[in-house]
C-alpha cells in the first residue's frame, strides 16, 4: 500500500494484504519459533559487531608502530641531508603518531557496550579522533610553512641526498602498506577513525613523493629554492587534509544521514514490501561511527492483531539488519486506513528524495 493514498483505496487493498500475510505464516507456534530464531540470529549479529569493533584496536597499534618507525627513518634522512622538505615529512609523521594514539583511545572507547548513562553506546567517540587529528595536521602545516619560508629566504645546500632519498623511500613504502590495510579494514567496518588515519597516511605517501622529487631536482639542478618551495606545497596539501577531516567529523557529530548507497539498499528492500501492499514513510537515518541508526513508520491494515503487526515489523527489522549489520532499527506501527497515519510524512529525511507520498 502506498502511504498517502486515500483510506478508501487502502481498504480496497486490504484483502490482498491479508492474503499475502496469511500465506507467509502457518500458525502462531510456527511464527513464535521463527521469531525466536530471528532474535537469536540478531543477537549473534550484534555480538559479532561488538567483537569486531573491539578488534579494530589492533589496527591502531599497527598505525602506531608504522608511525614510530617512519619517524626514525625520516629523522635520519633529514639529519643526513639537512633538507627542509624531509624535515617537513618527519614532522608530519609525528602528527601520524599522535593521530594513531588518539585513534587507539577512541576505538577502545567506541567498542564499549551501551550503559545506563549512554544508552546508544559510545560509537560517536570515533569522530573526536578524526577531529583531533585534523587539528594536529593544521598545526603541522603551519610549522612546515614557517620553516619553509625561513629556508626560502636563507637557502642552504642539501648534503648526501642519495642516502636521504633511499631512507625516505623506505619510509614511504611502510606508510603505503599500512594505509592500504587501514583503508580496507576501515571501509569494511565503517570506521571513520581508521579511514581517516589511512587517508592521512596516503597523503603522507604523496607528500613524501613530492619531497623526494624536490630533493632530487635540487641535487640535479642545484636550484636551492626548490626544496623550500616543495615544502610549501606540502604544507598546503596537508592543510587541505585537515579541513576535509574536520568536515567529516562535524558531519558525523551533527548526525548526517547514511551514504546514498546504503539508503538505496534500504529503499530497495522497502520497495519489495510495498509491492505486497504495506506502506512506509518517515524514514530517517544517521551514522554514528561504525554504527548506524534507522527509524521509519510502518503502515499495516488496521484490522490486524498486535501479534500480526509485531511479526511483520520484526521480520522487516531483521532484514534491514541483514543489509546493515551495525544498524539499530526502530519502527513505529500505524494503521493504513487511518488518515491520521499520513499526517507525519514530513518526517521523511532522505537526501535528494522528493517529498512525494510513498
């Protein structure tokens, strides 16, 4: 049934809806058995989700180890060459380390189960990690830009560039391997903390590539101004990263809706049930770290018993959780043939969707 249709049209569809529902269930005992199976399955999914979030901390430790190693390598490269570009690269690795330590703390906090004080859990803690990292990147960009401007006014020759380049290349390879792992795991588990850390490391990789190119050009051409000029470009690049991370963090803290691809999955599922005669509106979603929340109103025939309506929404909620394992689903049951059920359609909050009845 399409929400927003007239009560008379809804009533004409009731026999088909009852038939569809009757055909999908056999007996009260059978329905109860199915509900118990769904409940057990849902519990296993949520338990696995909590366990998977807790296991993410080991990837934060990987990031900490990589940052510590690259700091040592880049520090040696800067000490050997005196290149301000390599110094800027080493400073950014300190930012990586601070961000990784913050990520470890916030991932540990986000994995805690809900309690009486925080009934929806601690998953939003991940956004504080990315916001903190954005602030550190901003400070690093300012420091690099200042050092580069001083060196631009007072150029100095680069010493032992060959050894410095080799060490910096090794550090970049470590960052690249770590970033690819963090990005894959972050996307699999919808962890903005790991994604932010991975994207920052990838920025560090490209930054290192630019610095290495600058040192090599100075070595070949003798143009000393290229080294601080490249460092200024590095500062601008990581400044952009800081603003992007800050934007994503604020978006999460302000309860942004789910990404379009996830909303499309939910809408496709609802379309299947609409074809069976049910109605839906007031769909609202939000992302909270690795968890997400889905709220919607479900319209069923007014003549159904409470048990019938409960059975249907339980199945719907489980189907949504199968699509989005980290989802917390809340439904509100309404009668199709009551005009008041259509009075709250303005609650619909799907980015890009029209406010047409559905």
